[in-house]
C-alpha cells in the first residue's frame, strides 16, 4: 500500500531526513514515533505530497507521488495535528465542501457523508456550527474529512492530542475500527497508545529510522539478557544456592518485599523475592521451575522482566554523545568553581 524508498529531505542547516526506507501493507496500523525534531512531520508531509523529497521515491498503491501526484493523493486521508476546519461552517456543509475537493461524485456525496457521520458519531450535529463544538467533536470532524473520500491510506498526526481521557478512549476506538478497512500510519507521543492500537512500530531519530518491528518483539530484540522476578517459599540460603547453581543463570539478587495487604503478607511470610538474570537471552523459566520443583520449594510468582516501549524509545533516541558532552561541561564548571 505504501512504499517509501531511500527518501531524503535535506535543508541548509542539515536537519531533515536521510535515506528513509519502509513499507506498509493493507490493513496495518503502524505507530510512527520519534522525539521532537526527529523528522516525523517532514516524512508525513512528503508521503502526503505536501513536500517533495530531495531524493528517493514514494509510492501509494503502486502510484508514484512524483509521477502521478493527484491520483496518489486521492488514495490518502490526512489528519494533521491541528484539524483543517472552517469554524464558521456547519458540520454537514464542511463535509460537503471537502467531498467536492476530494472529487467524490455528486450523486454519491449524500450517502458517503451520511456514512461518515454515522461512523464517527456525529449524528444530531450535522447542522451545528463547528465553532460551537468541543475539541473532541472537532477531532471527530477532522477524522471525518480524512475518510470522506474512502481513502486506502490514513495518515494521522497526534489524533488524541489535547483530549480528555473519555475523548481519548473514544478516538482510539474509532482508529481501531478505521484500521479494519484502511491502512493507518499513526504519529503519536503517547507511547501506551502504540501498544493499544498498533501492530507495528517505526521509531525515527535524527532523520533516520532506528527501529521497525512488531511491539511484542521489541523488548526481546533490545534486551541483552533474559531477566525474571521470582518469589519462592523455602529457606532463603538454600533457594539462593540452587538458583545460582543453574548453568544458564548469571546472577541472582534478593529483592525487598513489596508492600501488601496484611493477609497477603502473612501468607508469604516464609517466601523470598529474587531477580534472576541469565547469561544471555536464553529463557530460563523452565529450568528454574523444574529445579525449584525438585527441591520442593513452591514458586509463588514468576514474572518475565522486559523493557517497556518507553525504555526502548529512550534507549534509541537518547544522544549519548550530547549527554557525555553535557556531563563533561558540567564537570569542567565544577572544577573551575572549585579552583576559584
């Protein structure tokens, strides 16, 4: 559905994007993440035809954005962070206006606008002036204008920005439903939103794609070692010795007991919690289970520890050189102050 091949957009100040490569198939909802200034908006504007790349090619459903820009754009629905609304128009008049711009045949417009209004929960608001609506409804209208021409590809930029929790839940549900019939590229700063909605994640940093993977695979691929938290009932020293004796285990650390209700604390009084780390990415849960079972030490809890999407995002987008320079500068300042 979407092919972005070796795309670059270069500016005089050297900011922009360089050699962006990714593709999307029909029915995917792909989260597009990156810190401010990483190149997300530039990339989306090139995909939607608002900017021309310095080099590279973009194809939408096999149509080149450079060679067939009008046909390629007709297959795209775009919701920028600030919806492109005319506040003095009514909802229905605005959607009619957008349908005309999008070349929706006049004989189909009434039916199409009615379907969009129903899908986005705008019934009863058709005659209402856009200015008088809440931000949540304005966001719905923004989504409505993006899909009124029934595009194959939806580009959504921060669709839940500034909404209250109830509105966020409603818009996420709408996006999930839209993903059943459309391919969706979703740019957001709300990382839990990606886990909730997306079946794939792209992370861009300093103008380059640094990760492209399924959310469930990210933590494993980024982790250098397999870790788990374990609560075992039995003599602490014996349990510790048995865990350390397992060939695949690199280290075992006792953890402080977590606060719990009085009855739960009493039930686990003879248990100890450990953090067990493997020497590599090998899954050690089965080996731990059988060893504890052989020794007659009941496992009360066993939980695999993994990097969260937030951890992965920070790991990939933190400029270690800049951080080191900042630390060095800070140290120099302290030394000068000390000499003084």
